[in-house]
């Protein structure tokens, strides 16, 4: 699942958008675990810290439980 990122928008926000789309389309089901930071960063070919920022922001938005 390698994504091409828009250079005009922060990558962590694009990752958040990707995960939200997967939640809406039921690719990620309620209660399902997300990939680890390392796994997601390998899939998307980004730094693990970028994925961590996306996960933290989504947690703050209360999208995780």
C-alpha cells in the first residue's frame, strides 16, 4: 500500500485521511488493531515518527478506543 503523497499537505495529515477513509469504507473495522508504527511506516515508506504523529493526532481526536 504505497501512497503517493501530496507535497503541499503534511504527510501525517494524509496518513490520517487514509486511515479515516479505510474506517469509513469498513476496510478497518471497529475494534480492529491498526498496523504497528514500524509496519505502517514500511508500507507507506515514511519515517515511523510521521506515522506516530498521525496516530497521536487521531487519538486526540478520539478516533481510537
